[in-house]
């Protein structure tokens, strides 16, 4: 079965059936070659309902979780987006395809390089990749219309939230296992409000995990 057929089956069977209906996002999902974003050993399962290990402690979320989180951002063409833990660039490429200006942030130089190669390969001039600490500001004072955190976290640090513009929004999976929820945070001035969106399981991001407390 060729990749085009697998891609259509992924969208029709995993994504559209899970309340993803945004036309621009669906078009990007139907046309973006997901197989180039996974290791060679995982090409055969690139379109499966699986989290795919990328190496360096990072995994790609399932297609359904990725698509639902992007749809929840309600992106408008021209908006600036920070894609935290963007791996090899799949989610950033989807957002660039629907008109966003995306910075994919990784804490591993090899993953950053792969994301940049994929952006160039697909001629995505609105997508760039950068290496830096995931839970720290990318550049002092730089702010974004939207932030996508590609994984599950214990909580969202204030220095990440402070990278949102006024009226900006952030999506992350908070918690682990069956209790985890995709959460949307919106900024209004200096106030951040959050709400649960849907049940979701995503790869754990170590940079956002609480350090264990010592017990004496």
C-alpha cells in the first residue's frame, strides 16, 4: 500500500472520526508526507495510531492527538506559533501548511537539524527550527500568538506562559495515563485562564516534569 493511500486512511479513519473538521488542517493532513518525519525503521507504521520514537528521548504523538491539538489552537494565517518539543518537525510543518509562521523548538541539535532539513525539503519558508531549553524562553521578550506543547506535562511553567501575546493561547496535555487532558490556556493581560478540552495521551516531556521531593 503506497503512502498516499495510507495517508488518506489515517485522516479518514483516525482523525475525521475524532471531530477534526477544519478544512485547511485536513488538507494539510491529506497532503503532508508524514513518513519523511519518522526514522527509517518506522516508515511502515508512519500512518498508524501510534506514538513513534524519534530518538533522543522524544516521540511523535499519535496523528489524532496532534491534529486535535492543532485544531484547538484555531490558528489564523500569519500568526506566530512556538512548537515546543517539535521533534523532526511534523506538527510545525502542518501548522506552516495552514498559514502560520512557526518556530519548532527542540533541546537536541540532531532533532533540530532534521526538522530544518524537512522544512527545506518541503519548501516551508514559514517554518524554522531552533535548539534551546524547552521550558525556558526562546528569546528574551519574544512572544507568540499560540504555543503548542508536543507532549504531556505535570504543569506549564510561568516563563512558558509569558511567551504568549495578549489573547494568545497554549495547548498542552497535562497529566499522565487515563487521567491526562488536553488543556487550553488563554492569556488576557497578566491573567491566564485554562480549561480542559478532551482526554489525551501524549509522550512525557521530562523538561516539564516535577522533580521528586526528598523525604527524610
